[in-house]
């Protein structure tokens, strides 16, 4: 009887310990929960590498404390709807036609950004919101300092909740083209960083600065936005894109589905949309013909592969391995990475159009993500470069996203 009671007591303690661990483990889907938990332990123990990495991230978080709040109503220009709560942006590569008196309709100059793009700052503000909340949430998780969580919550309220400043859950007027269209499906690329924001929100849960009702309001906002993405003509137009736009559309829809705890939908999108994109966007050798046709072919190939890598990380949440999967046509992310790796040297000859200098150092981020999955590729030279914010994020969160 004594042995039975001791065994029962041991099992009860174990179950309570596991329950406590589960409650304390963040429910993030880009940042690795196990890395966050272990990282916090190492910081508390004074691990030199972890403390240094955290110090670098805290500099970014401290800078974020002085920024924002951001709001779509700050713009001077009125959207066609007459409602400043509607997001809007201007297509970056469209310019006035010099042969026309009024410059209309605008003409496309791929890779050349028209300064008019920056006159409306909604896209800039959304990107800043994602970056700041992400950094602030990491800072709060590791330090417990209320100023980080408090400011992050303030930014979220301004963008999603406050009736005076919140954004309407649509991108009907994204990347407009004067003389051609008031908004395009392509405008959805403006919000491609939202997965990072959602991970930050997930990390803030339980901070006491983002109340349960506010979390619900944000979830409802994203539920409406996801519905708009999947059913509106503009949203469905972007879903049908066969280049980086389609890839980043999937990143957004899958991450929102995971944020809303709808794993079935996330898995459905990955299987029915993402895997076919790998088949259609890549060649068997790993090259990306749709991106190589651009005037900034290196930049877009790198950007698209990053989107696929982000999807591979998201897919882990539904036990789907996109890292090493190969399609019936012999296409794979592994081959795509290997193909680009062959050019990830400033001295290598890039035979495709590139109207601006190639930034091969930016490929280091992809190498950090790929290294654990593709040990057969030697990326030591890339990873031996000077440490950067990406390496700090890998140590602290298990991700560079």
C-alpha cells in the first residue's frame, strides 16, 4: 500500500509539473516555444551568448518604446471609399507617363520605386507595427519588464481596437495605380510581415497588459480579415498569383489560421495551395523562373524562398514537413536553396537581370534557417560572417522571422 501511495504521489507531481510546463510554454508558431523556454533558463543562469544576444535585442526594443502608435487615419489622402480607416497604398513601380499631359495612365518601370509610394504611409506603418510588437514581445518575455508589454499593447489598441484609429479589415485600396485601378490583389504583399506580428501577440498573452477582451477583439479582426482574403475578388486574385505574391498570400492565410487555432484550415491551405505552388514556381534544378524574369532577379528569388521557408516553419505546427518534401515533378525547397547557395558569393557570376547590386549577405538569414534541415550543404562560410540580429533571434527564439 505504501509503495502504491508513493507511486501515485510521484505520478501526481509529474502531471502537475507537465501541466505547469504547458501553461508556461508560449503558444507561438514561428518562434519555437521550446527554444523560448530554454532560452529564458539560460539567461537566468547567466549564459554569456544568450545574455549578449538578449542585450542586442533589448536595444531594438528600447528604440521601439519611443515609436508609434501607428494608424491608417494619419494619412492626408482620402481613400476612394471616403473612409480614412481603410488601408491604402500606391504601386511602387508605377510612374507618370511623360508622353501624356496629365501623366495618366501610369506606366510600369519594374524595380524602380516611385517616391509617390511613400506619400501614403499605411504600408510603412504596418511594417513598423509588426517589427515593434515582435521585438517588444520578446523583450517582455525575457525580462518581464512591464514597459515592453504595455507599449506593445498600446500599439495594438491603436491599430485594431480604438474606434478613432483602427484599420478596417480589408486591403481594397492596396497598391493602387493612378489612371488604372483603385486597388489590386497585389496589394496584399504589403502586409506580408503579419505572421511576425501574430507571433508577438501570442507571446504577449498573459502579460496582463493585453486584456482578454482586447485579445478577442484582435482575433475577431483577423477572422474578418481572413474571410476578406479568402472570399473578396481582390483577395482571390492574389491567391491565384503564381510568383512570390502567391507564396506570401499563403504565409498570411496560414499564419492567421494558426493564430485563430484553426489547424485544419492551415493544413488545408498548405496541402491544396502551397505544395502546388512549389510544383509550379520551381524548376527541377531549384531555380525560380518567375522571379528570375524580374529586373531585381536575385532580390525576388531570395524573397520568395524566404516566404517558402516561413511556410515550412508554419507547416511544422500541423506536422507537415515541407523542408524535405519533393513534389511528383521533382521540385523541392531543398533544391531551391541549393541552387541559390551556388551564387551566394559576391565573386560569383549572376547571369540574370539585376538593376541594383546583389546583396549576398542577405542570404545568410536563409542559410541559418536551412542549416538544421540540410546538413549536406556547407554553409559554414556564410554563418561565420559577423554576427547580426538574425543570429541573436535564432538563439533567443529559434527563428529569424
